[in-house]
């Protein structure tokens, strides 16, 4: 069966690291009139292009900052308020919802084929809200181009402490020009030399290594939908003993790889929860999250253009009909199905075209 969140059962989220555990409230504000609208892709054919964060100009930045400022200034119980938006991630990633028809089964959008569709729609509404707040329905938010050498450090526009794009819960030791390590998010990779001494990779070596990592995750090890998207995940599934169910949560290559590495790289070192980016419950509180996931989403678009007969999205009904709930830019609750979001152009956006150097980085 397709998976659907049970809104009426929304409860506290559980944040569990191996070191500590806590419960946090993350459910969305109550519906005014319990009406849920089925999502319709926007009409019109104008495509808005999301720019690379390191390439935006002053005028764009001014717009983006005003939009974010307004989002943060909305009443706290407005579902479009920034903290409410951040809590969406917490609710969908830390077990606030159970699945419709299966009250004992929590809904989790990571480590399965729900990963790309959920995050795509999450960002979609976030962007629509920003656009609405500045009266610009064509507004497109930036993406963090970490797969390209010029984007492998935290983007500058997010680093000004006086900007609404700033977040103080980050790893300060990872500010530019520290190069992200797309393999595991640590800043410094130590390499063993023949004589058993360790030495740090130079920035240039790290950047090149990242390109190989990208090639590995996007091309070599993601030749099928299941490798790229992650494991099948159906309603009511518990374990391998249920026929056709996910044996273990398993994310796709990019989700488990570069995606998590960037989360770890940005999140503060503070144990036990590594807020904000270092933990799913708090990740959405960092404006950089949305740029990070912009690039993850862009990778989905790129993946579909790569050669290979099996490099296609799933066509199973349980996937296509799985759904999520979001408040839209008018504060109406909308139900979106996976089938609605397979093509970003149908949703009215695409990405600025920039060089993709890892395509040429066959190890
Ligand atoms: Cu929902 Cu990057 O995680």
C-alpha cells in the first residue's frame, strides 16, 4: 500500500542518538476548517531557475533576505512561519506521524524511496511561501553547489551573522575556506603514507576526491532506481518477514553519502544532538538546509539524464500514490502525491545550468 501520514494522530517526535534521547513537539498547527486540498501542479509555463548560491548577485540576495526575514517574522502559529517550516522536517523524520491505516507504524521519510519526493515537495512549498511573502511568484531559492569545486565550502551568503540566512548552530571550524569532505563530513581527511605517517589532504586533493565521490555515488553505484532512491517502503511494513517489505531502512547512494556528509559537516560539534544540521529534528532550522537540499534535489534531475536503461524512477503504484501533507503559500493544507513531483518542470522550476565536473571524474 502507499504511505500516507495520519494527521489526526500527530504526536511528539522522538530524537534518539546513541547517546541521548528526548521528545519534542513538532506537529503542524491545527487546521482551521479541516479541509485538505489535493495538490494541483501550478498552471502556466514559465520556469523559474534556482541559482547556485555562490553565484547570486546583490539584488537577488536582497530579495532572498527580505523573504526570509518576513518568514521569520510571521506569527509563531502561522504554518508558514520559519520555525513551523523547520518543524515539518522534525515531524516527518522523527516519528511524529503514524501511517494511515497502520496506527503502530511510524512514518519516516529518510532511508527509503520517499527521500527524494518528500524533500522536493518540502522545498517546493518553502519556496512558494518565500515568493508569496515578497509578492514575487517567480522567486526561486538558491542551491548549494557542493558537487562542484567552486561550491565545496559553505556558501558565503549564509555566513553573515546579521543576515536572516545565518544560523549560529553550526560548526565554526568548518567555515570557508575549509573544503567539505563529501565522503563523511569530517573536515580533515588524513591519508596514510607508505611510512605510516598521516598527512592532511590539501584543498585541491580534497576537491578532486569529492569529484570521484560524486561520480561513484551518482554514476557507478546508482544504475537502478533502488540504488539511487533507496529501498522500497510500503505502508504497514515492519521487517523482512513481511513479504516485499524493506528488510532494513536503506537510503540511496547519494542520500547515505554526500547528503549525510554535508549535514555532518555543517552541524555543530555539540553532543549529543549536533544541532542544527547534524540532526534531522533540527536541520530545518538552518537556512542552509534548504540550499543543501536544493542541490540534493538537483541531483535527482541530473540522475535522470544519465545514460542507462534502468536509470529511471520507479513505476510502482505504492510509490506513485504515497503522499505527504504540507501547508501551501496561502496556509491551506495540501496533499501531494509522489506522482505529482516526478518532474521539477511540471512544478515550475529547474536549476541554473552550471558545469558538472564529476561527470568527467571517472576514478
Ligand atoms: Cu530530511 Cu537532509 O534530510
